[in-house]
C-alpha cells in the first residue's frame, strides 16, 4: 500500500478567518485515509496543513478516534481562538500549544487526555476549559496564572485535587476535592460539585466556604457521602439551587430559604430535608422534590409565581396546603406519594396545562378539573378506587 505523504495531494485547505472540522475535511478531500491503518497518514496531513492555516480561528478534531496526538506545528496557528479535541484518543497536548496566544476556548470532553502542558499559564487569553468525563489525571499549578479564565469544567476525571484557581472564575464544575484555602473566587456565579464516589467527611472537608460566595447564582451539589448541608442563608443572589443525593445525612437536615428571595428554581432529591422559609421565596418558578422524607410542604401555598410543581416518591407526605392561590401554575406532576390523602384547590388553577398524578394509593378524592379551559394533558392513574372526579378529564387534548 502506498504511503500517504504531502506529495500525494496538491494543496492544503484554503480557509481564511474561519473554522474547520478536520473529520469532515479529511473525509471529503482524502477519502483514502479511512482505508489506511493507524493514524500516521492523518498526522502527516495535519502537520503539513497547519502551516498554511495561519488565519484559522476555530479548529475541531472532535470525534476523530484514529488520532492519538497533535503535531507540534499546531503552535503555528497563532490566530486560533477555539480548539476542540473532544471524543478523541489524544493523550496529551504538544508543548507548542503555549504559542497559541489568542486561544480562548479549549474543549476536551470525553477525550483520553491525561495531562495539560505544565506552562498552560502562557495561554494568557484562555477563558474556558471544558474537560467533562475525560482521562485527565492532574491539573498543573500554572493554571492559577490564567487571569482571564471564566469557565472551568472538569467533572468525572481522574484528578484528585484541584490546585489554586484564578479569581476571575465565574463558573466552576468539578468532581475533585477543591483546596478550600485557595478559593478566592469572589466573582463566582456558578458552582457544581459532583463527588459520586469520593468519601468525604465534612469535618475533614468543610463546605462552609460555599456560604461566602455571595455572588453565586447557580449551585448544584451532588455529594452522597457528605453528612451535613452547608449554610446557604447568605447566598442572596442565588437563582437556582439543586441538592442531590445527600444519602449519608443520618439526621434531618434543615434548609433555610428565607433570604433566597431571588431563587427561581429549587430541586431537592434523595435525602432527609426540613425545608424552612419556603413561603419567603415568592419569585420561585419551579419546585421539584424527589425521594425526600418529608410529611408536608409548608409555605407552598404562598408561591404565587410558581409555574412548575413536581413531587415524586415522597412516601411520608400526607398533606399539601390548599393550592388555589397558585394562579401561574402550568405543570403539575405528583407521583408515588402513597400517604397523600387530599389535594385541595386543583379546580381553581386556571393556568394549568398539564396534570399527572399516579401511585397515590391513599388519595380518596380530587376536585373536578373539567372546567380548566387551558388544560391540555391530564393523566390520573393508580390511585384509590374512591371518588376521583378529575379522572374523566384524562387525555384532555380532546376537550375544547
């Protein structure tokens, strides 16, 4: 079989200040590559082509599984703004990447990348690093020099500890232990901590620092081995809060919401939570609770702007407050709450468009929902054999 060299084709791709997807380009211009074993032919094409792409701003090698490394000539692409090596078998980036002085976005999701260049701080304009579900093993301490870095996403990696990070960060998504003493990110807006397998004790790894991120707008914590919930009472700018899988909390945990008056979405899943101050969160648009050990939702009736209500698998829930004042409610999902005996005010929710109720074996009656003119979908099943007047509205799409 003939060896593919730069001499086997006439010229490199002609692109100006634009972008190129290598997989599409090679498939179109060099179909013979797919018939050759190994990645050497493709590496030779890249090495030859990069020298002619000096104005290239966006380079995507996403999904090119045959490629295991990038040529050093990538350092010639001094105009490059975005580099995407996601879904590849590339193990490491060449040292010449530090010459990409205009690079702002680096994507390596689900790649085989194991380490970043030790001098990554020389990418002085870098704003975003995306490495979700990749093979990264360590983060160089030089990352602290990235003074324009705003988004840092490294979840489900092999990284054990995150070093000092620049204070410019706005969004941080990690599944590795963050050194508390180096967190100086007063401008942080979005925080996602996801530790599915790491055993954490709050005495060893306290979460009190979260309460000091006063500009935080989005907070997602999935910490199944944490034994207590951090104090969130001072996060007055918070708009979205998700607490998931606090399954090792052996005692009832109180969540205080009274100061979170800008909160728009609240999602609580898998844990023993005592929700305090729900009635104060008047701006809330979406409330989702799932697999919680709670017997009531006090304050729910005061959420006049609520549009979505989802309550799933709460086996101890016995009562709900009268819902008639939830004038903006559009979607209601109520499932597997086997001790719930009554739902009041359902027939007065004039904005309601969708209802799904099931697995509530103690439910004896429902208000008649046939007068809800905006209702498009109604599914009521697996409830008691008692009087359920809303049941005839099932498949409400046919109603006018």
